[in-house]
C-alpha cells in the first residue's frame, strides 16, 4: 500500500461545508492545519489570479508556480512530487471554471487516470451514539459518532438519497498536492456542486448546487463587516441603510421639505440598484447616500 502525506476532510454539518487539510503525521489539531471552504477553494487557486502568480514566481512562468495560496496560508509545492501534475491539473480546473464547462463523473474518471491519481477515500455518516443516554456522566462518552459506509454491498448514491439531511464526513488520503486538489474536485462533482457562478456580493467565483444560490461563503471585503459572510453582510448593511433612511426621510419631510422629492428619488434609485445587484460598490453608494456627512451637505440645507 502506498504511503500518504496529507488528509483532506470535508464535512457537512447543518448544511454547512467545512474543509480541512492536514499533515497525517502532525494531526488535525496541529497549527499547520488549513481550514477552507470546498466550494470556493478551486476558484481561489493561485493560478486563477494571474497577477499573484506572476508577482510571486516570476522565474517559473513557464513551469508553473511554487507556492499555492488558495488555502489561506501558503503551501510549498514540492518539486519532486508535484510540479508535473499539479500545474496542468490546476490549469484544467481553471479552464473549466472560466469557460463554465461542467465536469461529469465520467470525465472525473478520465482526469484521475491521466494524472495518475491515487483516489483513496471513505465516507462516514454522523449518527447518534446509542450508548450516550445510558452512559453519559458515568463515562467520558461522545454524543455522536461517525460510522463509515461500507463499500461493495450497496449503492452509495442510494444511501445519500436516504440520508439527505444527515451530517457526514469525507476523508481523502493524499500523497501529493495534486491529489489534494483532485480530491476536492471529486467531492464537489459527486455531490453535484458542479456549476460555477459569481457571487452577487463579492463577485468571486464559487461552485454551487442549487439554482437559487446567490452568494458564496466567503467573508465580505467591506470593513467593519469582515467577520460576516457575503449573504449576512448584505442583509445587515441593507437593514442599516433602511433604518437611516427612515430617520432622514422624516427629518427632511419636517425641516427641509423642498428637498424631499430629490432625496426620495435618490433613495429609490440606489435602493433598486442594491436590490438587483448588492455588490460591494453598490452597497457603498447606498451607505454613502444615507451617511450623516452626505445628507448634511446635500439635503439638510435651506432654500437659497
Ligand atoms: Zn461572496
């Protein structure tokens, strides 16, 4: 049996996906464990960002790049094991993302053969521990346990259909970064995260499953909201602007009535733009319109 270096763990809990990449020897609790979002990661590969890749690895333009930045912390791509496969695989993924070419399960199989990928994975479903109720308090016992699905005797797809809402965990054993990247692609394709779109807020690309998906799971780039994911940040900023609008509208109505029509027209215009496309720029415009400084200068003014 081949030895392996990395473990990729992708878990889904309460509909949220979490990816972890760690060194087998160091374990999952090591400070070197990388936590990532599987639906964003392939769209964030260093190769997707031309400037980044030229800036950092100038001399390697023709051979690929030496460092992968997509995991949040840089990972060195080892020359002996990875250079030949990592770069063309990343390029292939880039091509499929940018040209919106869907990768089928059959194609996944072809890619696996072509890049000589050793695919070694297991799936576990999260189940209640039947002994928990009985032994809780008496023994140090976990409430849940992950039970691996057994291969060979049943259809994996069927099991998933029957357990749609259950939490689960995929564990991939990988020897190279090429296999790490392939594993993430494998997870996405077999779980039907096989379409790519731009987030309505941060405008970055991500893989999605359902056609009603509008936002990615990245954190917003807007300062003061950086702790929130795109969807929540949009919601909060819209609410803030609405609250401000109510106060401003009332004040103009009472004290600067001659400016009311003008203000309401601006509010309507920018609000509609935000409702349609809540991008960073559009939210900024709405926030500026409803800022103290702006209304003082443009609307809280007497007739001359
Ligand atoms: Zn986003």
